[in-house]
């Protein structure tokens, strides 16, 4: 199994990170991608990736960073992109993608201003260009902005090795549109194990319906730990070993075996991030 999106460098793992990793590898996880979401986090991800050959890093600036840091600290995003570029140049052997970057228009009930949306788009486009420069895939964070991300990827995806939609939760209609872009891959996390609300069952907004129309050849598995623990562990800190719950959920929804899901998603991850087996 491969956990294609974790934050194992997060401080929540500081007290017992070695034990968390041991449990993951004992459970059959053979690669973990620890995901950068700011310049500082990207450095932390790379440092952790250097400690174990089974851990790899991504580097990026999360859309929230553009809305928060650039305003509060009057930063220049060109400078932040240059810092990411330098991290990649110095650590190319441990970095396998640019991400998580993208758009987040959720706003926590307060809404997202047009200015914030514009800043996020500029940041996303700058990181797509960074991924193109280094021939890396991108890992996309998208919340309440699927149509906007779709339009960007329709234009820009051909420049990229792969476009991974992290923690995918798009409805069936937008999923069918994303499937028309050949190098878009859908990554699923523990929230697909949560009970579907009765009013959503069988509708376009039922994530299981979206998952049914995506071929296994376009899927990855992830935990997004320490967040989004699967239903079996809900309310606790998530960790990479729990990616097996995601594998089981996909197998149940796709009416196939866990072994087949594990085989296909590993093959997909190796192709996306490593160009084949390593």
C-alpha cells in the first residue's frame, strides 16, 4: 500500500513518530508521501524524507497561505515560490511533487472575497509553472472550487506529468468532466468510509456514486493524516497504517478485492510520482 498524502512531519506526531511509522510499515505500507503546505512545512517534509528511504516529500504553498500570510505579513508570493524552487534544487532526489496547492473557496461560513480568490489563483498558477519547470506532478487541494480547478486544468494539465486531486469529494457531474482530462488522478482518504447521509444516497452528491464511475486505473489511496481518520478510528489522530481502511472501502464500493485495489493504486502511485517502480 502507498499513503499518497500524509502530514507525518506534523508536530502532532512528534511524541511517537517512529512508532507511527513502524505500525505503517508493519501494516504493509511501503511508501509514504509527506506533504508540504507552506515553505516551512515543505522544509520539514524534506528533512523527514531524508531519514527513511520509504518516505518522500512534496513542497508547496496551500491556498490558505496566500490569503493569510501574504496579507498579515505583507509577503511577496514570488519570493515564496523562489524558496520552493531552491528547496527542490537542493533536494530533488527526495521530492516527488509540487503540492498541496490549489483553490479553497470554503471560507468557513464567512465567504471568500474576490481578492482572496484572485490571490489563490495566482498562487496556484505559479505552482503549476513550478511543477512544469521540474517535470513534477501536482497535488491539488480543492474545496468548494471544483469547477474553477477544472477550468484551470483543462488549460494547464497537458504541461504536467500528472494532476492528483487530493481527498477527492467532487460530485458525479464534475467527476465525469475531470475524467475527460487524461492525466487527472483521484486520491481518496478516510472520509469515503463515513456513512452517506440518506438524503444524498444515490444522487450526484453521493461520493460513492462519483467513486463508482472512476476506473481503478485513475485512483490513489491516502490518509491525509493526522486528519480525517476512517470511520473505524473516527475521533482519533489518523495515521498512515489506516490507509488499509481506504483500500477496503474502495474495494467494497467497486465490488472488487482489496488485493486488486492495493495492486492498482500502488501501480498508479508509482507511475504518477516515480515513473514506474523504484
